[in-house]
C-alpha cells in the first residue's frame, strides 16, 4: 500500500495538452452544441420563430444567474469537482430530453421538452465554463510573459469547437433528428468529465456567501484598463447577441435555407476567427496588446455595420466571418489582460463578474427576436451595429491613456 501511495505521489503533473487543452476541447464542443444547437432544435421541433427567440432568452437568463454563484463555487470547491459535476449533470439532462423526444408515447410534448432543455443546459454549461476558464487562467499565470500564447491556444480550441459545433448540430438535426443530436452532445459532456480526471483541485475551503460577486466587482473596479475593455465589449456584444439570436430565423424562415446552412454560417466564421487568433498571437509579440486590440475592434465594428445591409446568404457568410475575425482578436486581448491583472485568490469571482457583464445582452436579444417581425430584424441589427462602433471607439480611446494594455511582449 505504501508503494502504491508513493507511486501516486510521484506521478507528474499533467502537461498543458493533457491537463488543460484536451478537457477544454471536449467541453468546448459541448458548449458550442448547446449554444448554437438548442435554438436550431427549438425551431426544428416547433417551427416557431417566436418560440426560438424565447428559447434563446430562456437559455441565457439561467446562464447569467449561474454567474452569480459559479465563481464563488469554483473558488470554494475547486475546479475539478465543479467541472466534472456540471458536465455529468448536463449529459444526464440532454439524454433525458433525447429519450422524451424519441418516444412520444411517454406523453411529454416536444415543445415542452425543448423549451425546458434551454434553461437547464444553459445553467450547467456556465459552471463548466467558469471552471475551465479558471484552469486556463492558472496555466496563463504559470506561463508568465507567454500568457497570451496559452490564451491563444485556448481561444483556438473554443473557435474550433464553434467551427464544428453549429455545422454538426445542423447536419445531425437534418439527417439524424433531435435525439441523435442530443446523444452526441451528451457524449461530449461525458468525455469532458472523464478527461478532467487528473485535474488538481485547490478549493479555498472558505464558506460561501454573498460576497463572491462583491469581491469580484471590487477587483474589477480597481483595474481601470480591464474595466474599460469590458465596457466596450459589453456594447459590442449587444450586436453579436442579436445576430446570433436572429440567425436561425433569418436563414431558415426568411431565406428558406436548411438548419445545416444556418450552422454553416457560424462554422465558416470560426475559420476566419482561427486565422485571426493565429495572427494576433504573433502581432502581440511584435506590437503589444493595445495596437492589436484597436485594429480588431475597428474590423469588428465595420463588419457589423455591413452585415446590417446584407440580404444574401453569401453576404452573411462573408461578413460574419470578418466580424468574428475581429471578435477573435478582441477576445485574445481580453483573456490575456484578464489572466495577468486579476489576483489569483479572487480569480473565479472576478472572472464570473466579467463574463456576467459580457453576457447581459444575450437574453435581451432573444426577447427582441421574439417580438420584432422577421422583416425588421435588419433594422434592429443596424442600430446595434452603430452602438457597437461607438462603444468600441470610446473604450479604446480611453485605454490609450491607461496602463495595462502595453504589457511586455514575450
């Protein structure tokens, strides 16, 4: 027994690939399938644009609620336990939904099943996401001046999942049906829980209370560079959220395309985002965070303004690809700054506050899609695009006078 314990004690810590990147890949696939697949699933089962927008809101409201406690729970119980529990619970939920949809004799209407699926999967997904982001922050701090390289890999994983997730969901819905799509989502969730088995968990052991978000908010206010960047991205995400919520309605209902075509738009956008992430990694090494962030913000704002004027499927694919390339650069800047500036002891709580702020536009976007006639969605996107351009311009103009973005290159 002592020999076995000694061998276990000498077991080396897992590498970045085994300990961070592989679990993040499996969870990222489940995250993408949940985010983009559930609205497509609702539209496929109900055929209602209003219910699709409502489901988008029902998916994101619990996600926001999760962030009020997720960071504190991760700080209290450790990343490994929270991540595995959330992934396993998500697998159980989607497998139950798959069973209900596959066997109508059970007596639960399909519309009820898919509308209940949205809030449950949204809530659980954010717990696994906060835990995975916390592990990524720890790896970035360990990398020192190469933090942006670790964040570039993590972001590339997320964008690769977004590349495959929407397209896979569309193809599975079109050729296999809802039950097959949900079974695939459950498989990725279980794989993520299994791959994280060697994570080291460092719970604080401190009692949970209501001060988790308060501590995170105080930390964010003490970091002006991060606060201004979050403010600009909050305005930018208003336009992104509306585009994401409206895309199934625009492509499937207005253009008469298939659910696979709707998923293909975001998959094509992920390719452009991956290329932008690789470019930003080298650009930050050479020019630093501020110039790269400014250029990425300008590209994103210009692309969103152009999307509001697009009327063809090919135009949407091209312009959203450019938009997400700009968003990819902005996200590299955000994650790098966040991992370097937030103190480790309050990282989970502060991370939860920053993500909570950035996700606030998403439930509102779902409500807008539910109440705005499909023919007027283009005008709403144009208004949000103008706000996005203004918000990013103000944020990066202010950031030029603050420390924090001109960090030393690796």
